[in-house]
């Protein structure tokens, strides 16, 4: 599937997000923490995707604590995304009953349209404002 995803392939080939810069904290072998600057981008995916430099799936098998944390984080984020898809499917019959239109571009336009209508509904209902992160309940692991 990813072979036909123009966005992911564009990131891999350097056509998309090549000029984006970001910094990450890394622990060096002597225990010192350093800030390292990177360019480019990556896409968080599940294990069904190819292992490219542009994809970041969870680890299948590991006993390294940082990799276990990463994998848990990715799984939690994916659960939120799947929940979002479920909300859209609940609102729009065309997403619930199966897509009968053909062609990647037509399907893309349908998803964009449903997402835009969903966002419009949130705006009309006054639910489109930014969340106050301090008032959200903390979930324990």
C-alpha cells in the first residue's frame, strides 16, 4: 500500500518535507544529553508498512525500555486516529457502508469532503476551539 502513497514516497525520496528542520535530545554513550538537529520528516506507521527511513513503526520485539515506550506511544496515537476514523464513519454513511467510487483521487476527495464537513460541524457547534491541556484528566498506565 505504501508503494502507492505519494506523500510517504515523497518523504522517502526527499521531495516532501526535505527543508523541515527539527531538534531531538539524544543520550550519548558517556551519558551526556545532547541536542541533535535533523532535516526531513518521517511518518508514524504500523508494522504493515515497509521499513523505510521515512517510516517509524513500533518495535515488534524488544527489551530496551526506550523502544518499549516508543512502541506504546505509537500504539496509543494510532488508537486515537482509529477513533477519529470511527467518528467519521459514524457520521457519513458513505464511509460506513464501503466505498463504491473508484480511483485514488476520488476516494481522497471523498475523505477530505467528509473531514471538512465534520470540522464545519464542530465550528458551528462551537467545539473547534483549542483544548486547554491543563484541564484534561491524566491517564495512568
